[in-house]
C-alpha cells in the first residue's frame, strides 16, 4: 500500500519532473490546485505538502522494517529448530511428491497481514498450478486455506473447491499446541488420500523458496509399501506393544501431519517477516529518491519565484527612473 | 497403556493421536514447579478462527480460543 501511494505521488508529479525550461515549470505549477487567485509569486506550497507526506511515509516504512527485523530474529530460531520435527518422518517414510492419488487436499499457508511482498501470491500461484496438475478423471482436489491473504485470492476463482479457511492464527505467538489443534480439526473435517502443504521455506533473509510437503494417508502408505522403495522397508521393523501395523501407521500419519504443519507455519511466518523487511526497505529507498527529486523541483520553483520578483522590482524601479 | 482390545481406549473414544499427545503434554506441563509452569502454560494458548465452506459459501466462522481443547 505504501508502494502504491508512492507510485501515485510520482505519477502526479511526472509532468513537473521532466526537463523543461523554467517558464514551462512555472506555468504547470501555477495550474495546480491551491495557488491563491491573484498571487504574483509562484507558490511552493504544493511541493512542500508532497515532500511532507513522502517524508512521513518514509519514516513509517523505516519503522516497519525495524519491527519486522526484530520479529524475524526471534522466529527464525524457532523455525530452524522445528525442522528437526519432520526429518525423522522423511527418514522413515520417504518423501513421495509424485504419488498418484484420487483425493488431494492442498493446504495453502499464507499470512493474515499484508505489505509483505509477493510471497502470498507465489503460494497461491503454486497451489493453483498444483490443482491443475493433479486434476483428471476420477480425481478430486480441494483446498484448505490458512490466512486471509490467500483466502482473498482464492475466493476469486476457486470458491467451489475450498473446504476450510482459517484465520487469526498469529494472534498469540505460534506454538505447537495451537497448530496441532488446527491439524486435528483439518483431519476431522477432511477426507484425503494425500495432503499437500504449500508454504514458503525460509532460506535466507532475501530468499524464500515455495515448497510443497506431502503427507499420505495410512491407506496410501500401505498401497505404496507394496510398490517397494522406502515404504516397502517398513515391514522389516519390529512392532512393540499391543498395536498393529495399521494402528501405528494411523498414529504416525496424524503426528506427521501435525509436525509438518507446525514447521510449515513457522517457516512461512519467518518468510513473511523477511519479505516484509525487504519490501519496507525498498519502499523507504524509493521514498528517499522521490524526496530528492521533489527537493530539486522545490528549489527550482523557489529560485524561479525569487527571480520573478527581482525582475518585477527592477523593471518597476527602472520604469520610475526612466 | 495400550489395552488388549483391538483399538486403544482413546481411539475408541473418538480422539486422534494428536489430541492424545496434547493431553499427555498438558499433564507433563502441569507437573512443573511454579515459575517454569507459568511459562510452559503460555506455550499452550490456542487461538484461531475456522470456517467451513459449503459449495462456495462460507458458514459462520467458529472461534477456537482457549488454552487447550481437550
């Protein structure tokens, strides 16, 4: 929004900023709105108002960048620590993104607040691409949307395919209990063969990688186990306790979903703060450049009006003498 | 505490493994002593608003906001 406001300011000022002789500048400035009628000198009020508003915007975006940087530090540590939650699952069950299933549910994770650059749009773009990729005869793909921003974009053209939307997730600091209750709700309300979780993985402060994690339902795990590979080796494990393999797979699938969702939510929150930091940084830089251009124009206008007054005084004086 | 029955007691009661492990975690957190206990219990706060969609229309969102939904 700050970017759009700055762009609007720039466009309004574009005719004045093109290199034209001073007379040309004067006429276009005088034709602006709040020059009082009958004034002899050019008013610099318009330019001064613009400069004040651009300076305020710059201060705000700088402050938002600082806030995002401090939040980033805290949550980055937690996101990196939570990576250890799903790694054992991948070591045990493998990762099969290309599995062919009938019922796909795409869980798209996004932020509730805006001004965070393009990360929400990339998540939505990838979700829609995945939807197209996994549609076909007898196949069904539905969405579960976390976060207001993705909901707003999805509602425009994929309303029929949305199963659940969740918001206000970040009101309290993110914790595992909250995400696991959420995962529980999703599992209870949704039938799926495979869950695809789409989020932005945090690589570094400037790079966020859109990622997809796959969690299979226990029946599909059984089916894939017969096909061999990592899952086929599950039978070589001994099962302790009184539970059957199907029981254990059920528990593992639920817990895997909860862990993967927790990590995904944390990583997305970290990416959100990083993207907000860089968006606000480029916004402040643009505001600074705009302020420089406005200052030059202000000085030119001011000098032009001084010159005009001098000319009038001198010509008045010489008219008296002569 | 798996019983001899085919299904563990909590699954027969309709809970998923996630709910079961959350209850167990809650019990462990309640065993802590005072300053750590308050800190640990802040890590259990749940707040989100979920709304199911039927055929393109959202129903009224349900706010789940409590410490631990057991």
